[in-house]
């Protein structure tokens, strides 16, 4: 690891240490690291508008206990990482969504997923690692696909969780789930955001496994840590202006495990199957009852699957 970085104990998990990493491209990422420095590293890449704390402490600790060093971070434009100001014209999101669904190219976002993949590859380098295993969830899985194809020297093995390659004509997200994620809350004060977050998780999460108190506590913690709704929109535009990753998937030659939930209504499991079909030799695992989230009930199964894949 890079001995020049200054670490302090994470205020959220005593077994993690936090630091800021300057990537040298104008971006600083806020990072947490836990586990034995001599153990293989796993870089966790989170999804749309999600701070790194969406990787549950229990999930991180479970991977650490199975012999890995775990790294989670805030992507650009979210949490405590650098925020990006879009100096271009205002984009028509619905028009871009229509073009995206039919595989037509979009332009005009402040950055795209290739830029975010470059961030993650630079992070691996700045942390002093030769390479790392990577797990990407949702949009983070899209970023992970690009890293594996464009920065193969930085990657050992790949894990993808409820993600997509956005190839044309895949089953679209259920409208209720999609608009719950990108829609505006009724109010932007703390209680309004907590209520909105609960509604989102009730809509996209695993039916029957939602811990309402835990969701509200997490939402409060995240709001107090950072609230930057403009970043959520810009990350969504980054997805729309990146387009299909089908050709990217065909370039991946890393051992890849794709995991999806049978109850995912945001990205139906056909998306995960499409990714595993496009990547040579990829394995697919369907988790019965899981939605578009990482509830505690499924963490032993999920962490076990990824740990076995990475060993």
C-alpha cells in the first residue's frame, strides 16, 4: 500500500481506515480500507448515486474474515469525493433515455462511465497495488466491466452484482422502480430525504427482507455525511452517454462471476444473464428472493460466492 497516504479510523466501521486519494486527474476520491495488507485486495465499486456506505459493514467484514483486504470508495460526484460542475448545455433526460433504449448514441454529459473506470484504475495504482479483484454493483458493475476490458493489468478477477451491459432491447426497468431511483423527493430536508430513501428501498429492495429501522438509520447517516442530488443526475447521464457495453464484454478475459437477484425489478435478471453470456467463460448465479439491494439475510451467501470465486 502507498505509505505516503494519511489514514484515520473510519467513523462508521472500527475495522476500516479512511483516507483521501488524489488521482492526479483533478479528482479526489474518499476511500475506506480494512483487512490485512498482505491479503489479496478487493475493490468495491458502488452504483448510481450511492455512497460507499451502501456496501454494508457486515459485507465488508465478512470478506475481510475470509482473507481479503477490502477497499470501498465514493465515486466522483457523490459522498465525500470530488464534485463535478457541468459547464455544457442542459440535457433532455427523457430524450436520452429513449435513444439509449434503442442503442442510439448520446453525448453531452460532463463525464461518462469510461471516465469513472479510469478513476478506479488510477485508485488501484495510487494505493500502490499491482492489481486487485473488483466487485461492481449496478452502475458500479458497468464501471467494473470497463475496467476489466480497458485496464486488464489492474484486475485479477471480476465480480458483478445486479448489473447490466445495457445492450439494446433488454427488458427495461420497471417504471415504478426506475423513477423511484431518479425521481425527486417531496422535500429536501433531512426527514423528507429519509422518507424518500425508505420509499426507494421499499420499491427496489428484496421483498420481505427490508429492515425499515435500519434503512432509515442508514439514510440519516448518509444525509448527514453528504447530500448532493446533482451528482445522482450527472451519474445517470453518464450511463446514458456511455451506451451499450456489449463490445466491451467481448474484450474481457478475466474470470468473471455475475450474481443477480430473482426479485430485482430495477434491472431484471435478464440483464445479468446478458452480461454473463457476453463475457467468455463467465459464471452466473441467481439468488432467489433478492432484489436490487444487499440485505443482511443474503450477505453470507453473497460474500461466500465472491470469496470462493476470488480464491
